[in-house]
């Protein structure tokens, strides 16, 4: 897997409790495998793609609250689709020592791992890019909630995490 990334990021402090971060990113990714098994089978997995991303995040602090809201928009060349990824996280300081945390986000994954089992032998794993045909783009929704306690340079942190995935690729090629 090869990944070349160009990223531009700008932070703007609006006032003491408000800031805005904006940016853009371009990723070139390719996977290239030439697989030969005992001269009986040969396959080339070469896929490449560009991702064009724009993003913004607004951070707000007022009293005991800290809230961050953001949005990423990515256009993936191989599907000619725009994927929106909203993000929201907040922290509430219950006391000077106790903190309540929560968050929600959507993420997309444009690369998949496939398994090839040549002639009944052990599995071999390869990474391939999503192409909107054989290899779908995976979508994940994340929910996070937690409570932390920080005192005398000690932190105790409890988090609950829930994740839903759509478009998981279960692909196995068995060659005989």
C-alpha cells in the first residue's frame, strides 16, 4: 500500500472560547500485488485512487462545557461519490476532578483486506482499494460515552464505545 498525502490546515482563534479549524487534503493511494502460485495461477491486484477532502471543526468552550462540532467531506475518485463525515464531541466538567465525555462520528474506509487461499493452503492477506463493484466503501458509526477522574497526577478513565459497520468485505478466494 502506497499513500501520498498533501494537507493544508488553518487554525483561527475567534476569541477566548471559540476557535475554527479548516483544511483540505489530497491523498493518492495505490495497492499493487502480483501474485503467482507455482506457475499455476497468476493475478495482479493493482488499484489506485484519489481522495479529495475538505473539513472544518468549530470548538466552543463556555463555563464547564467544551463542545467540538465538525464535518469532513471526501470525494473518492473510484466511486465518484461524496462522503460526509459529521463529528461531534463534548466534555462537561462535573467538578474540578470529574469529567463527563460523549461523542458521535461517522467514518468511511476506502481500503479493504482480502484473503486468498491458494489451492487449500494457508490464507494470504492483501489490501485493495474500494472500487464500488467488488470492494465496497465501509461506513462506520461511532458512539462514545465516558467518565474520567483526574487528581494528583492520576487519571482514571472509563469509556463505553459502540460501533456499527456497513459494507464489511468478507472476501475469500479459494483456488484449486
